[in-house]
């Protein structure tokens, strides 16, 4: 369960998040959509404690965020760009994370197998292709079996096959009762993966509800059309 | 907490050892020290020459390395910060994980030739330890300053590098000249106290003063050193300078920690 109340954040003059109120029940999968620079990544980073809000409160699984860190045990995060120490091998990175958290990566081998990373984990991370590094990021996010997943444009660098495997995996995580937050610009992908959407524009939540309702309200067949219509509507 | 700290430090050590330039850094000191012995025939001259190199280059290399680490590891920092790890523990882990190996490489490179040329036995032992100690402290101070600059100018790398170079140039080269100018202009007034005070504000000058007081060679070590030794005398001067150097050791680390705790990554 994630509860966000009256969240505000500015970077200098730039007001990135304006009075965000959001409640995400456990087990819900939710897509965060909005144009570039609308505050999607900042919202996720605030929940991760990477960015400190100016005001407002965030509660994740009954912990109020105030610079504490234990709550992050429940969160797996896959960043937009995955870059890691150049000279390290993926296996070493996984080992390091396991030691750091003092927790075995339950799904480590399973994920490496699913993403077909066997030959890649024995190479320095710098020689890995962007897509494979992305997959390393996916393993890191999911190997500790966290109850909440934050995925920031997860399939952007993946080839169709990997993307398919990845989405299968996300559907399985959903079935296992995980709370999942995905930001993406690919609406068809979100339609496959989530039931709810949050539409953010200029740091404000314009819509929060199920995809079904959104389509009905806007008389559209696809999410892409509905979101495009909403973007125009707000600008007018 | 201790376990997490240990993991971070160990990981930095491993990464650094794999990057071979650190070994090169140690080798340069090894060659330099050994060459100095062969050219000067040993004695205090070696240590004084070595300390001149230390005072000039260790600050530059440490600061550049500190800032470079911050800029190079942005995504890695982000990854670590999203783990269930306390920011303070992470900061100390990264800081010691970077400055520790740098200090070790310097110490290993200088200590070996000093041992085989017999500098650790008898009378020069104390002086040797002092020179190496100053090198080590300067490494920590300036790696810390590099961290501070990297965190303060996280998004503006050019500015960060530019200001860091300016800080180095100012502290290592210009400062002494400015004080000399001040004394030249205001020589008729009793400004010694002021000059001693100003000297305290520069860690490189503090290192220089400690060395000159130990070796009693004010003429070789710049003007501020001479004023300092005249004004404070040996023992009192050394104690004051050491105390100030310790304050300097704490300042960048503490500033860096403050920035790291508040920062939006």
C-alpha cells in the first residue's frame, strides 16, 4: 500500500510536482503516463528516497518516509538508463547487492535463465549492449522478490523477444500479488500490463482510474487515443 | 550498519585495484623516491624534495580523483541509494573506499624505497613519518574536497572541474605569493599575527609549515613558512599547525556528508 499526500517538489523555479495525492492499494498494477518532463520519474524517485520532497508525506507499507531506508527492502527499482561500474562483472554486481542487503537473491538464477543472460554475466558490464544492461537492471530489480516494483520505461531498449519475455515476467509478478508501477510512452504496452493509469501533466494528476473507465469517458478504443485526447483537452 | 559499510569499502577497493592506474600512481612515487636517493645521496634532502612534490601534486590528483569518481558513478550511486542502505553509511563507505586505496598506493610507493635506503631507522625515522603523514592527510582532505565539489556541482561538470582546478591553483601556488605581496605592501605594520592567521586557512601551507619546522629550513619552503617559524617557534608552531590540519581533515568530509544527505539524486 502506497499513500501519497499533498506532495510538492520544486527544482529551483521549476515546479515539478504540485500537490500530488495518490493511493495505490497492495496488488494494484498502475501505469504512469504523461509527456516528457511531466514529473513521472521525479515521482518515482521521491518514493525511493532519491529525491527529497519539499512538503507532503509518503507512506509505503505503513512506513512514513523521513530519510529512513529499511522500507526499501520491499521495493525493486529498474531505472530508465542502466549503467553500472565499468570494470565489474554482472555476477559480481549481483553478489555485491546480495552481500550489501545481506539477503540471497531468491530469483537470481531463474531471472538470468529467463532473460538468457548466462553468457553475459561473465563479461565486464562495460562491454554489454544497452539491452543486456537493461536486463541486468531487471534482474537486480526483481531478484530479491520485493512486494513493490517500480519500472521506469523498462522495455525502451529491449528487442521484441526480450520485451515479450519481460512482459511475461511482469504478468507473473502481478499474479503473485505484487504492486507494480510502470512509466512508459508505449500505450499498447501499458494496456497489456496494467489495469489502472495515472495521467500526470506538469506535475499534477489529471486522471487516476482504470483504463476501462478512461476509454469510456473519452469514447476511445485505445489508451493512446484517450491519452492524446486528454493532453489536448488540458492544453486548450 | 558496519557490515554494509564493509561491503561498500571492499567493493570500491576491488574496483580500484582492477583499474591499473592506481598501481601506476604508487609506482611513480616509488621511482621518484628511489631516484631522489640516487641523485642526492640521501639524508634530509630526499625528504624535503619529496615533500615538495607531495605538497604540489597530491592535492591536485586527490581532488581530481574525488570529483571524477562522483561524476563517473552517478548511476551507480543511484543504484546504491535505492537499496535499503542508510545514506550516511553509504557516504562513509564510498569516501573511505576511494581515499583509502589512494593513500595506500602513495604510502606503499614511498615507504618501500625509504625502507631499503634505511630511512626508517635512527634519526630520520621521525621526519620520514611526518612527511608521509602529511601526504596521507592531504590525500584525505583533497579527496574530500573533490567529493564536495562533485556533489555541489552535480549537474554542471565543467564548472565543478573548473572550480576544483582553481582551488588547487590558489592553495598550492598563488596563496604564498599573495601573502608575500601583502607583507611587501604592509611591511611597515605589525601584521605577523594576520599572516599567521591566513596561513592557517590553507592546508597545503600547514603541511609546508610542519615540514619546515621539522627540518628547520625556512628559506627553502616559501615565505609563509618563514613568518610562521619566526612567530611561533618550533614546538608551539608544530602543535598549532597540526591542530589546524586536523580541523582541515574534518571540514571537507563533514561538508561532503551534509551535501550527500540532502541531495536529490
